[in-house]
C-alpha cells in the first residue's frame, strides 16, 4: 500500500475556533476514527474491469484470492467494526449508510454504498451546503477525493412534533420570525402553535415562496393552502422579521429545490448548541 499523508484527505474548516479544537487533539486519527484505514482503500480497484482484476484473471492457476473493489472492501471493513462493537450503524437510506464510532461519538461517517454517482453526489452536496449555509447545516470535515465517504458532525434527529427540545430548537434558530408567527396566528393561520413541525411548515413554505417568487408550490391539502395564503398576506412583515438562519434556509430551498414538507422531524435535528440543523441532502431529490 502506498504511504498515506494528511494531504490525501481534503480538509474543510468552518470556523477558526474549530480548527483550534482540532489542533488540540492528538492527531487526526483520534478525531476521525479509522481515517487511515479508509484512505488505504484508495489502492483497491474501483470496478471489476480495472487492471488489477484483469491481471488476476490473466494470472496462471492456482490464483490467489479474487481482488475486492474499493466499495466492497469498505463495506466489509465497516460491518466488521460493527460486529466487533467498535462502531454502530445509525441508519441507512437508498444510497448511503451512516456510522458512528465509539472512539469519537461527536462525528459520524456517511458512506456512499457501491460507489454510485447519486450516492457520492449526496456526500458532495452535504459539504457544499455546509460551506454555503453553515447556520443550518452540520459541519463537514474530511472526505476522500471521490466523495465515497465523508466525516461530519453528529446531529441528533428531532423526533416528535411536540418534543420540547425540537420546539425550542425551532424557536431559538428563528426567534424573530417564530415570535411574529405566533403573534399573528389568529389571522387564519391553520396550525397548532405548540407543534414544532407546524412551525417548521410555516417557515419552510414562507422561505420557499419568498425565494421562488411566483413559482407554484406543491400542496398536500387545504392546510397548506391556508398557510400559503397567510404567507402572502404577511409577506412584507416576514421579510422584515427574517432571521439570518431564515435567509440561509430560503436560499438553500431555491438552490436545492427543497420541498417544504420535507423539513420536519426526522429530517432536521440539532447540534450541541441546540440550534436547528438540516440533517442531510437526501431530502433534496424532489
């Protein structure tokens, strides 16, 4: 295997104080568990048509073990860590799987299974969103050049529309605008004021309408139409009361075509500071 170096990993830092935090830890491997092992898989063939496979097929009998692709080797490595109790599989979507390691539970690894372009695009979008919209995104740190894997902040998903922590996260992230919404809820705004999901729906519909102009928004029923009508009547005040996080949310929604109905429990969460965070870019496929 070739010698691995710090420069083999692409680093992205959001704040200077966080860079200082990383400088204080005893080497990057202690902050990003198993990063050296993941880098070493770059030496593996990416497909069964790569030269290493062809050389193996052309080799005389008896052949050695069949080479593994980079993506199969990483999957086996991660599953072995889970079996040994050194890692935990947090969840799996259509294209990616998320792992957390016992050595540092503050970061997670998102692995693009199978090396599919769609999966690696999502990893790349996670980084781009963190760079452009840091207020509403988890920090993204290290990744390989192909975006097969990426280390990022662990985010606790919001579960339960009436969960106090979720509700407080919405209020603390958008304090001015949520205050305005609650003060004007009697103007035919069809939501439950104690529901964090309902507040997020008003915020996301407002962000989408203000960023997309006259473009038609998908409606899932009469309540959405009622919220849209309320947003139209309060458009000027919403702009006046817009929090910095709301401005970033509005820009992200138009750039990545986020559906307002997706910004709800399970797809949003909160970091150590309790502020609301969009968990990942897999909800941007609409």
